[in-house]
């Protein structure tokens, strides 16, 4: 937890797509970190140091027991079933475990400010090529295009309404005054 590392290493018993091995990192999502830290404390208090952090949970006589054994062949289905139960109990629409991966990716990519940030997110998703990240998640982010393009120049993300004071002022200007205003605005943006 100290380094926020997740060792997704098949040599440790972790099953990954294509048997890839990587150390990934938890996103510092303020609302989730206390939950993750409580889980970490709970697991470490109940299991030996050799047990997996994502340990299987066995339900016996209504009690949930953390298992020290390896994950079974049907783990994905079992996790999905338990998540659906939690969503139902909370009165929410169910989501598959894979949706949490998509949520992680979208959350991180929406906060990426540089290509290095984007590449780091891609690597944290265990993709060898940033184009894979782009092809899967960029369409999900397309609603951000206007906001980001406007933000590149420090402009507001919405245009003033037709009846705003600024709109009325601009409509009252002559062509030469509009030209002068554009030069002033260009100088301001360049600063």
C-alpha cells in the first residue's frame, strides 16, 4: 500500500490476459483510497504474508471467509456474481468487473495533461502500444473534445448566450472595432 503498487505477476499466481507480467499502480482517487486501505488492513490482519491480496472469498454458512488458496478457474464469474449482489443490495444497476477497468481508464485519461500522462495510463492498463488505449478509450472521451480544445487556449468551455451582455456588446461593434477587439484578444491569449 505504501507505494500503491499492484504486482500483476503470473509468477505470484496472478492470472492476466496473455500471461503478461507488470507492476501497476493504484490511482489516487480520494473517495476510493480509504476503502482500499481498509481492505488492505483487513486482508493483512487475517491472512499470512504468502496469501494473495485479491484473495478468494468463500461463503460458508452465511459467513465470508478469506481463502489462502489460489484463485479458482471460475473466479471471474464468482466475482461478477458477488458484485451483482452488492449492486442489487445497494439498489443500483449492476456492472461487470471489467467495467471497473474501463472506469479506471476513463477516470485517468480525463485527468491526463500530457502525452507522458497518457502513456503512463496505457502502461498501467498493461498495453504495449498506446494506440490500443487510444482505440478503446478515446471514443469514450469524445464528449470531452470541445471542452479540451477550448481549454487549450484558456477559453471558456461554453459560448456566451445570445442575450448576454458580452454578446450584445459585440453585436453593437463596427467591423473595424471587431477587428481591433480580435487583435486585443489575440494579444491577451498569447500572454
